[in-house]
C-alpha cells in the first residue's frame, strides 16, 4: 500500500495544483498546524506498517508560514525544495521521528517537470539529490536508466573537476553513491519478495477471472457504496416508498459540466428508473417528482483552471484570472462547473407549482458551494463517485442512509476569498471543520459559525453531518 502525498496536500496555497508553478507551495499560515492537522493520518499509516509513502511535488514556504515543529517540539527547517528532495521532512521527520520503515516512492515527474526548488540542477543531479540526499528509494515513472547511470558515474569520475557544482549544493549530495543505491535497492526488493513477485510473478488468468467475479465481493462493494451515501436534506420527501409512487410521474435529468455527458447520463438514469417501475415524463411541468443528479467538475488532471479552482455550482460565472504568484488580476474569464445549473430552479418551481417534490444528488469531488441549488431541492443526497444504483436504493427507501460528510462544504465565496496579496480569508492549512476559530467575527452567525454552508432547514453541512430515516421493509 502506497500512502500519498506526504506531508499532506491540505496546506496547498489557495488550492492550486502542484503540477503547475502556481501550486508549488505548501503554506502553513497557522502555528502548529503541521502537527495538528496534517501528520496524524500519516502517523497512523506508519503505525499500521504501510509499505510505501509518496511525497508530493510541492515545497514548504518558510516566508509565508508560521512556526512549525517536529515530533520532538523542535522548529522544523522549511527548506524550499519539493518534498521528494526534502531531507528534513523525509529522512528527519518521516523516518527517524515517525518511524517509517518502508520505501519512498517519489511520484512521477520530479526529474523532468515538477522539480520545484531544484530547477538549477540537471536531470542526473536531481536523481542524485532525491535518492542520495532526500532519501527517495524509487523514482516513479522514470523508465530510462541513462540519467541514473550518469548520476552514479559522476560520483566516481572527474566530472565535477571540469564542471561547477551548482550553487547552494555539494557534490556528495547530487551524485548516486553505492551506499544510497544499496539502500534503495534493498527497500524496493524487500517489497517485491514479500509480494511473491520473484518466486511466482505470473498468475493463472482463469483463476484471476474467477476471483474477480466472486459475487460476494460485488455484493459487499455495493453495500459499501450504499453506506457512503449522505442524506443532507429531507423536507419529509424521502424515502420515496411504494405508497408515494402510485400513479406519480417522474422527471429525471443529469447535470454535468459537459452538457453532452449530461445527456448521455440522463439516458442511463432513465433506464434504471424504468427498470424500477417508475413512470417517467419528458415534461417537468407535469411531473410529481423530479430526480436531478448533479455532477459538477472544476479543473481536471493536467488541465488547470485559468484562475482559482472554482467551487460554486455555476454556469458562465465571471471570475478573476491569477498571475504567476497566485494573486488575482483585473482580467477575468468565465467558469462553468455545472452546465445548465440555472434550469434547476425552473424545474423546481414548475414541480412545486402543483405540489410536487424535487430530489437532488450531489457528486462530491470537491468542497462545493451549493447555494445556487440547495434552496430549490426538497431532498438532497450526496455521493462520492458512488454507484447510481446505490444512490437510488437510498432515494427509494431500500436502504436507510448512514453516511456522514467527510468534509465541510463552504458557505460561499465570502469565506474562501483571496485578497490582492494572494492571502485567503480562511487559512489554507486549517481544515473546514476548524476554520471558524480563525474567521472574522463579522462573518459569524448567531451560533458563532462562519465557514460551513447552512441550508434552508438550518443544518450546517460540516464534517460528520448526515441525516437518516427508517428504510422500507424488504419485499
């Protein structure tokens, strides 16, 4: 099991992705936040003998961070090198203090692309600095031995008698030594032997297919999916048990960032509803119930947004661009996270006009701002790339919801706003459930809460929140 990304991505400056220059910094604004919020999960993984840990591309910012201490209470040195190159964090904190005994997997791309802090080094020197100095054992995604061989050769030939050592580094830090190679090979080979990949590297494909097809595993997986569904809101609408369905018409639609995907998903949803005996209508104006599946998206893998990661469910929202230092500019662009989101109110108004009800499900991949849709929904569930069948089982009362939110949904733009200097109003290194103690008093309500979204029923969508109801009895 590889656990990633050490020492946690929650301190990323204003949510930027470290695949890009603007996301290269981990910023610990709050004193003691590293130990309080970011390391406990990794300590649990170490205690449970995780075999591999992967550092992330980002690097810590001493300039923008408050004092952070190690496990012994000493101030930790914030060297501005990506964590795969960062000896105080990898060798000092993770290995010597937290007790990690497995191997370090660098993550893909640290040699050619995301080499934050060591751009001055060439490719062989980056390998040497990561393995020999930082403590990395496996350079992930690097399938060419050429640079590694060069890093080793430079340690035993006269290369640095003819070429200068890059400023700020020492020769013995940027070459591969026998000792470093032996250490890395030992750790990675140990894993391969324990997995049986030397004694028996091949598997019987017929047996593998049989194992994968075990219905007990599929049933267990579906049960886990059902248990993950969170009931956020319920105005006496759910469950839609059998007595509520007699001669009732349903309108169904899936909303995505990409409208074409939304159309395709809507077709699949209708098939599943028809299979359940649900009477469908193409006109929401005549529907007794509307079931709306919301699949927002903001930024994709290696496809950054031009500005900050947009969290509001929006279509064509005008937002500021950002400069290379991560500060907002006067130039703007338009962001869409959910195409056609404005239609949700129209659908709800039409259904409500004759006493109908609207039910929504939100797919949570980010901490979405849902003020543009929640007020118009009578019931709202949440999934996490959850099987749609499991969600429908909850909606139709075949499984009583037990899921709880694993994060806090923000109230709105006002609690994640970034000023002209690039500083967020809510500290980046503090998780949503604890942000209220750092929020301005003028944003707090009568309960002293500022950050979490509060729905029209008065509930706060924060960590561990979730409603339930009694499931219908099985037939």
